[in-house]
C-alpha cells in the first residue's frame, strides 16, 4: 500500500531561498508559494496589525497581500528582492485601507518598556508602555514604519529603503529622528509626572 505522503516534496523547505521558491513557482511548482506563505504570513500579520490597529483588518490585509503576490509574482524582476517586494505590497494595502476608512495612520507599537523601577510593578510598566505608544503615535508615518521594520522585522536600512521607495540614508534619518522624538517625549512626560 503506497502513500502519497511518502513522496519527496517538490521543494526542500529548509534549503530553498525566497529567490529559489519564486523561481520554482514561476516554473509551475505551486507548493513553493505555500512555503513562502508560511514564511511570511506571521510577520506580515504583525506588520499590518501595527499599522491598522485591528485584528480582522490585519488578517484580511495579509490575505490580500498573498492574492496580489499570486497575481503579480510573474512581474517581479529581481527574485532576490521578494522580501522587500512583499512588504511593500502589504504596506501599500495598509495605506489604502486607512485612506478608505479616513483614518489617520497610527502605528502603536508594543515596545517592551521595562525600567528597573517598573520591572516588578505591572501598573507602572503598563503606564510606561502607554507613554511609548503615545509617543509613537506622534511620529510621521515613515518614521513609525522605519522603526517597526527595523526593530520588529529585523530589516536593514537598505531593505526598508526599497520598501518605502527612498534612499538608505533617508531611512536612517527617519529611524534616528523617530527614536530621538520618542526619547524626548518620554523624558518630558516622565519629568512632568515626577514634578506633580
């Protein structure tokens, strides 16, 4: 009795690069797209969630992202740029949704904030996290996206530049200005709270 599960998979999930998987898909191997979905769906979900701040919208945006990938993968010129290409699609879909809903772009990140004084105090830790989220909400969209992609998705400044359509130096500037603004806002807020 032979089982279809004993056959060798069409692509080796541990060895194949994104570029290899894209090429396999373009050559007719449908399983390779499934591997790409598995690789990116979680990261794309959290990226979309941080941008649109809604679980259901984030799930729908990830689905739309992969539908666009399926429709347009044949147009990808450089298969080694798949990661930045898929992130660009997801971010564009997020921007479109926010425009459609007439929402302001609010990226409230769940940066773990824990100082020595709040490590054992859940109430104080929650208050500090709220301060960070509020500070993040004051940043420009490109500053917020640069921070999210660099810190949470471990993308290089060059990759972020490709996603945002700007130079690496510009991304560095967005990132560092955003961090500086957050730091300044936190100092002001914490200082004013201690003065009370």
